[in-house]
């Protein structure tokens, strides 16, 4: 079983994996993920909120191909551990843009 902390905090990670799946994996028509992209925006949002709840999260995880089995789902207790590398990447990119304009 996957290590799971707060399911609702895993939304960003799951949305990222949804993008990967769209490119490299086509779920069958019976997949729960089909409802994530085949209706109105309002209905898609409702379905995603429901699926990301504690009652639906494991069902959604079971939809992913076996290659994703080892991925740890959750959010670090210290938010800086998650956000500092992202902020650094943006700072580095901005710095490079500044160097190119000189």
C-alpha cells in the first residue's frame, strides 16, 4: 500500500501525473480518469474534488500504470522542502534572463 498523508494536498502531483498519462498512457473507457477530461469544466471540477477526497483517492491511484507504484504520495511537513527548489529554479531562470539582456 502506498504511503499516504493528506490526500487533498496531493492535487498538484496528481495533476502532473495526469499530464504524463495523457501523453504516454491512454486509460480504457471504463477508467475513472476519463471523467477528468470529458465533460463540462464544472462537472470535471466536481469529479476531481470528489476523487481527491479520502474516499476516492486510493481508487484513483489504482488507475495509474504499474510503473508509478514506487512514487510516494504526500506533502512534506516542511513546506520549504517542497517550494525552495522551485523558487530557486525561478530565481536562476530570472538571473539568466538578466544576464542575456546585458
